[in-house]
C-alpha cells in the first residue's frame, strides 16, 4: 500500500463545527433555566417541539436534496436554530405556530439557499419576524411571570396541553403585557410612577426578564471564554444600545425611552447579543466589520423599540443588518501584512 | 529587556519536539548510493560537469551553478558517477527530475580543499564567491541561494541581520539540536555574516522560548560578540521570515518586496553554520542535520546526513514500522509535503522526515460547510480573510481573490488547522494561485498572438494595396502604348524592334563578359602576382568558369534552336553567340589544362617557373631521379595522344555528318556547324602533330639514352628543349595554314549557297552575305598572321 497523498497542513486543531454548535446549545442553559423559573415550562416545550420539527424538516430537505442526512444532522446547526426560535417564541405557543416557524426557518431560510453556511439571513430571526407579522396575536401573548400570579406557574403537563391546543382558552387568563409593551403604551406617567404602577417591573427591568437576560449573558460569557466567537459584535451592540438609551433617557420623563439597564435586560437583548448577532454565517466577517455590524444593530434595536411600531426589535434589527453585512465586508477588509490600509479600502488592491 | 512585537493570529499545535531530542546528533553514515538532484534550491538547476563513470572525490563539484540565482552541487563522498538521469525528487507532486547518482566507495576521500583562518583578510567579493562556490542554499526550507542574499546593494543599507533559530514547526528539532551542540559554529557563522553584511544597527538571533537548552548554549557562545539572542513566545508560524522580522523589529516587509527593502537580511542558523564551514575549512555544503521522527519510527533521532541519502536509508536506521504509517511527510506537519516513494533523497532543504502513525495524524475527515465562523481569520498570521477567500476560490472569482491579497498568503496552514469544518483551505489557495498564474500566462499569450495576427493582417493589406497600384500603373502604361502604336503602326513597330536590338547590343558592350574578365584577371595574376592564388584555388576557379561557360553554351544553344524553330530573324545573331561562347569555353578549357599541367611540377618544386615547360621538364626529371614518379611515362603519353587523335577523329566525323544534314535541310545553322567541323579538324591536326612529335622525340631520346643512359636528367633536358623548339617553329605556321585552307573552303561553300539563295529570292541571302564577309575577314587575319610568322 502506498502512502497517503494529501497536501499540508497535516495536523488539525481540536475545534469542529459540531463542537461549536454543542457549545452554543450548552450556553443557552442558564437563560432557559431563568425562563422556566419565571414563566413555567412553556419555553422548554417550545424548544423541544421546535427541535423535533426542525430536525425533521432538515432531514426531509436533505433527502430531497439527496445529501447524506446523518452527516449534516450531525453538525447540530438545525438544533441551534430550533433552540433559538423556541426561546424567542412566547412560552406556551401553539404547536402549529412553532412548526410553521421551524419549517420556514429550515426549509426556506436555510435549505432553499443551499444549506448551512449559505443562508444570508439568520433562520431563527427570519422565522420569528415572519410569525410576528403573520400571527401578531399569538406572538404577543406572553405569560405573566411568577410572582404576579403566585402558585400558578405553568407546569410541564399544562405546558404540553397548551402547546397542542387543549384548553387554550384558559391561557389568556395568565397572560400579561411585556414590560417593553407597557413602556411603549405609556404616554402619561413618569418612569418612576410607571414602575410603581405596573406589576411587571422588577429590580432593573421586567420581573423574570431581567433574570432571563442575565442567564443569556452568562451563557454568552462562557462562549466568549471558549472562543466560539470574538467579543467584537456583541460588545459593540450592547455598547451602542447603552449609548442610545443613555442619550434618550432624559431623566425618566413620560416620553423617556427607558433606562439603559432596562434596555440591556429587557426583551431579547442578551439573547440577541450573544446568540443571534454572533451567528457567523449572516454577520460581517472581519473584526472591524463586526464592530460596525453590532453597533448598528444596537442602534436599530433602540430606534425600533422606542420609535417603531413593535415593542421588541432584535429580530428586525438583525435582519436589516444581515442585508448590510456584505456591504460592510466590502469596506472593512483587514490590513494584510505588508500592505497599507488605504490601498486596500473598498476591495482595491 | 528588548521589546518584542506580536504577529496577528497564529496557532498552538502540539509541539512534539521532545521525542527526537533524547539523543545527540548521529552520523547517518555513507549509504551505497547517493542521489543528488540538480535543483535543490530556488532558481536555475545546476548543470552537470562530470560524466558517467568518472570517479569523484568528497567535496568535488559535480554540477555548476547556472546563472546568478543558482547553486552548484558537490559530491558528498568519494565514489563513481553511476548515472545522470531522471529520478524521483522530494517534491509535493512526486515528480522526477535530473539527478546525479553516485555509487559510493566507502573511502570518503576528500578532494584538496583549503579554508581560511582569518576571513577578514578576504574581500567581500571573494567571501561571497566562496559561499557561492560552496553551493549553500537556505537550509530552513525554502532553499534560496545564500550568496544571492549576501550580495547586498549599496542603495539598500542593511540595519539588522537576523538569524532564524525559531523552528516553529512541530516535531522538527534540527535547529534546536544544532544550537545545543554547535552553538559556537552558529556564532562563528553569524560573525562572518555580520562582517559581510555590516548591519548598521544590530545582529539578532531569534529563538522561540520552547528551546531553553539551545538558548542557553547560544547565549554562552555569543558572550562578548555583541550578537543578541532574542527569545519570544512560542507560536506557529513565528519562524516565517516575514513573521520573525515583525516579531523582532516591528517592521513589515512590503508586499511583493524583500527584507532588504526594510533594511533587514535574514538567514537560517543552519545556513550560518554551513557558511562558517565553507569559509573556515573550505568545505562545500555536502551534509545537513535532518530530524527523523514520528511515532512510526522506533528511535526518533537527529542525523548528520550526506545530501543525496535516500529517505529509506534513514528510516531503516530509525526502526521505521511501515504498517503503522499511512503518510510519510518531508518537512513538518504544518507545511511539509507527503512522499510517495521512500527512494527520494535528502536535499539541502530537507529538515525533517516525519513518519506519524494513523492515530497521531489521522486522515482528514470530510469537509463540512463553511459557517464563516472566522476562526481562520483569527489564526491567519498575515491578516487575510480566509473564509472569504474560500468562497471566492470556490466560485473562481480571481479578481476578488487578488483583491483579498491571495498572493500574500504564506500557505502556513494555520487557517486549515483552525477550521472547525475541516476545510482544506490552503489547498484551495494553492489551486487558485496556480489558476490565476495560468490565466495570466494565457492572457499574455493571447495578447501576443493577437498582436501577431493584427500585424499580419496589416502586412497582407499593404501588399495587396501595392500590387493593386502596380497593376493599375501597368494598365495605364499599356493603354498609352496602345494609343502610341495606333498612331504610328508601321514605323513604330520597326522602331521598337530596332530599339530592342540596340539595347541588347549596348548591354553586351557595357557588361564586359564575366568569363572574359575572369580570364583577364587570371592572366594578370599569372603574369604578375602568382602568390595571390594557390594552384588549387586556380584550378577550382577555372573549373567553375568552365562549368559556367558550359552552362551558358547550352543555354545559348537552346535559344538558338528555339529561334530556328520560329524562323526568327535573330537566329544568326544567336548562332554567333553560340560560337563565341564555344570559343570562350575552349579558351577556359585550355587554360585549365595548362594550369593542371603546370600543377604537377609545382607540387614537386613550387619554386620552379611553371611558365617554362623546359624548366618543368627538368624539374620533373630531377624529381624522377630522386625517386618520385611525378610525371607520366613516355608510353603513357603515346597512348594518351593516340586516344586523343582517335576521339577527335570521331568527333570530326560526327560534326561533318551534322553539317551535311544541315546543308541538306538548308538550315541557317550551317555556318555554325561548319565552324564546328573546322575547329574539330584543327584539333585533330594538332593532336596528330603532337603525337608524331612525341614519337619523334621518343626515338631521339632513346638514341640519346644510348649515348648517355647514366644521365636521365640531361636526356630530359634535351628532350624538352627539342619539344619546345618544335612547338615554337612548326606548330603555329602549320595551324594557320590549315585554318586558311578550311576558311577558303568555307568561303567557297558559303558563296555557292549565297548564289543559290539569291537565285531563289530567299531572305537568308543577307545573312549568308554577312557570314561570308566575316569568313573573309577571318581569312585575311589568318593570312596576315601567317605572313608575319
């Protein structure tokens, strides 16, 4: 037998795509735990059902495309999409809503573009936006966090029942507007008074929401530590959001957009910063490009939250910036060794 | 503490260096056969200066450098050149190339060589030349001829000399062990390099911090020399020339430039050692340190290996287990290339042979999709965007690849190492580079052929235009002529013919006949300056003249025949031309024969006067007495003359027949034939006369021989004198008389014919009258000559 004929390098590092995806899944645990703690098992059921449907759709699409199913399912990318969508959807969402979401994410946003790596838009966020526009009622029905409805935490059985359409009527009894909604609807009260008035608010932001965000922040820190992504995009997004909310806080008047801390710990801020903005496929590629990409997302999030029609804005902001990513790439090519920066701008050599 | 800069990116692969550092450097010994590729360096391959079967000594140059960027090859040990042929060489493609194969004799006999104790005594040019003659090429891996790097230019002053002891590739320890064991030689080489390059600022040796023993040894050896050992954190690929320069100085070599552009020269420490040995001991580069390692080797080890040693020989020494090994790598695991054949030799750049087990370096898993995670960009030491370049490479977007600085990629493999999807990124870049280079060459080719095509089209068009113009001009001229002819039809025609005749006559007069001229020249030469032309040359010239005259004769005859067929009025003129040419031919023939006759005695005694036949005869006779048979015998001469007479008689009868036939047919050529007959007659007479003379002389000489047979010289003199007299007194008058007779007979015949023609009103009458006048002239001339003699 002859020797293997391969080109260098012959050594390979320990990192693999499946490992990256597994780390991401692992990093969602603190956030998911917080969500479950405060909003019941709805989110876990979402994630479970989303995972089942997403993997099924992925397998189906791979079969249609005549690709090795096992090989591609093993990269865990469909599972990551399912987790993110399941987390983003309101706890206790109906099964069909989740299925439509994963079907759209996997079949249309991912496989139709050519599978993993080829999708221009983040599949989870695209599906979320599609559902939000198509099914606004279901998409804005959030459960009330524990504390306001003491003892009525959604258990696993109830969660499954709600999900698959049994006794959905009773779910309305335990829903409540999200803090971002409340703030948006407010046009008369000072921030301080609003805080007193509404039962949704907790220490820094909404009850439960603040802890869920802190959970995702922890997960994100872990991923940074494991060098799954660089700090550039998430830190830049959080920084620009902080800057925007500080600029427009105006001391807490009735027209105030809310405190910086409120924005950092409300809605999908941390989930977006560490799990969506960092999606490598759809973001800018260079570090400088990622700083710009993240910063613009932060600005957009604030703009849409405060002056737009939708209470939360991470999905819209990310989708908009997905559009802009190739453009950013074009102008942010890093300076190569032995070259002068100005010679390289705009793709010129 | 010295400031150290950091390079972008980089990776930390498992080092695996300790395995081969357990034992000191071992001499690998002399294998039975050495294979020395002619191209072990960057640049033009060396050119062999030995032949198969030659015995060569250790250190003897067997192939010389071809051009400036090239390096010679030396015999690593004594032996016999077994072959100069194509063999598999260490190359990623597994290709074959010209190699010199030496069958070693085990004697390891050195050729005479001499080093120099104090290198400062030699000029820079001499030192660089010694390095060049020693065949030293960069031993770190690239193999750039060291002498070229040393030939620094004055317009690029060098600030810093850097010696590269980084050795950042995993597994390889050749430089490490060199530092541990031969630190003094490295420092000595560094001092020579410093003397040569004269860096204005500093001389540095850069080493990664994973070689503490080597660093300690170097520092000890460098004490008091001013050479600084700079230690920096281990990271792959710090050992790349550009990367090391950045780490040590913070400077970047401009893209497409050389380190000398930023005032730096960089050499490997192994190269420095080789330069030291070449200068100090006069030893060319014939061996190097090579690491043989990997888990498939029982005893990983550093060897001092003769260049040309087959890899198999080293593996055998190291307890190689082939069953455990699925890939064999020349070089390290990051930038080395796989070998297919263990017969390939160690060359000047072979720093490592790596034989890993399957578990150690498993075959690459199938590549997954790129998720643009950017880990490759994080690892890239030159700040490229490998993930983008990968997409462009797949889409063959060459322009975008170039805009993304594909050609700044050093192919270190860090991106492929880091890629979580196992994409062989470097392979894509290599392929794309090759595609782009190919495309550029194709483009140049296409442009050239386009230029060629356009030039050709333009030329053809111009030619066509010129032709067209000529055609138009000719048509105009023809029209004008036709108009003129229409105006004066009769007179014009006659004028044209007359004019043509005039022209040809003028031409004839103007251009002196070349044959005539040549003869004149030859005669002048013969008279005045004989030395100018050697007899051989003369013979050749005359033969040439003869050939050309014959040719002209045949051409003239053809013309004549043609003219006669067409009943052309110029036929007579042609006939005259023919006869004249014949005369010339005869003259040349005569000269040639004379010359040839004179040649024989000239050979025997060049000093003799070849114009004098008597003298010639004396010479001949003298030669004869001396024993040289230069001349023909009397019997031979008799036979020859008899033959001549016979052949001439035959020719005469043939000519007479022809003449008769011509007269019967009332041919215009009759006059020419008559001349021919007459001449042949004359020749016959001459031949007969000569024969009879000869026979007479023969009798006389036999008589005189009887009187004084003991003196043949005297006899010959007498004979020759007699012959000369006979020729002088008799032949001329006789000839002329004969000529007169024949002329008279021809005149009579012509007169008859003329009368006949006149009676019939034939238009040939004029011509006949002309030839009659000519004949009468000739007769008068002949009679004049006769009366004078």
